[in-house]
């Protein structure tokens, strides 16, 4: 049946079925992504030549992807890649899908240090896909990047992304919560992190495509200690942050003020809360 469809009919089939899971705008974006990545057909191609045929093996694979999408699996995992800061990144269910607010935090660092003459030493805590570290290294090539994560599977993805984007980054498997490992790390000018910050009791309120597919160890923290990672980062920075160094962390919008208070209580002289593009308090910057 599907093999006899032309590209316009197949596109319509995709769009209609995906709307059982997504709203129209999101279903359209996903359908466009699948058609361009798997069949090499852009929206403009559909308009110019709606009757073109897609090879049957390609249709079969597209249908398999559609079934995954109908199970609420994020399109980035289904397709195996995503875009972050204008670059392609490989992703799977071992790493978080990069978010726009993470891109905003990365952009802050790149813009603030773009004209720095000396080498900047940067630590990325909980690097995941490596998106923050790779983007910074790509745009601040004279910087030295060390990226750590507790998950070796995540680091495999991060290393692949560093190679794809031609960046030289030192990746290290390390449980940052284990203070005995901190002695292995040097002094830094920047510490950046998008740590786990969602209390476990909020799982029920979250979308299925996040809870069912994204790695829980990168999302959730204990209900009774939601600021766990920020406390550790603040403590680590006291001994590992160079003079004039800064900490950049992404936060839950409900906890930004509490995160800022953690750094203030740890002796950081200047603590700033930045809002994201939606006006939500999502980024905390701390310095001595």
C-alpha cells in the first residue's frame, strides 16, 4: 500500500498519524525532519514535485521510524541526531537531548570570553552528549576543555561528537558527587554544568517522551535534596576556581533563587540570575 504512494501522499499519511501524538506544528516539524533525513526530500521538493516516488526500502525504514515516534520516543533519539549551536550532535537514550536554555548558557560563555587572549581552563560537569564542551571549544579554540560524566556510555557519545565536530576535549569518567575524586582535577577559569535538578516527585507531571526515554540519572535528584549538585559544585569551586573565575549553571526555574543562595552562602561574592528567552530564571552565574 505505502509503496504505491507518491511523496505527497506519504507525507500526508505521516502528518495525520503523528497528530495523534503531537500537535500540528510539532508533527509538521518532525515529518519534515524524517523526510529530509531519510528520503532526501525537503518541503520545497514536495511542492515542486509532489508525485515523485520514494524507494520501497526507504519507505519501510520511514514507517519503522514512524512507529517509534507514535510510542512517544523523541524524534532526536529516533533519528539519532540533533542540532545544537549550529552543529550536528549524535544522541541516544544514554544522553539528554540538548535544550534551548542550555544553548543560551553556552552562548553566554562564548560571548563573554570570545576576545580572551590567554588560555582558559574550562570544566564541564555532567557533560552528557558533550554539547556544551564541544560548542565552547569550537568557538573558543584556544581554551582547554575537560569534561566529566559518571556514565561511560554518555562519554562514548560525547567523544564521537567531539571527533565529528573536530574538537580536542579531555573526557573523563568521574562521579562528581564523590569528593575524593576532586583531587584529580586542576584549577579552572570556568566551571559549567547542566546538572540533574528535577525532583523525583515531578515525574508524573512530565511528558512521556522525557520520562520514558531520557536517562533518569541525568534528570532527577532526590526529593529531599534537589540542590545536591549545586552544593557540590559550589564547594568544588572554592578550591578549584582561579582568581576571577566563574561558575555557570543551568537550574530549574522554581529553584533559581535557592541555587543562587547556595553560592552566596558558600562565599561567592557576585551571584547573578539570568532569565532565558521565555523569561524564566534558568541560569545562575557565580564568581568570587
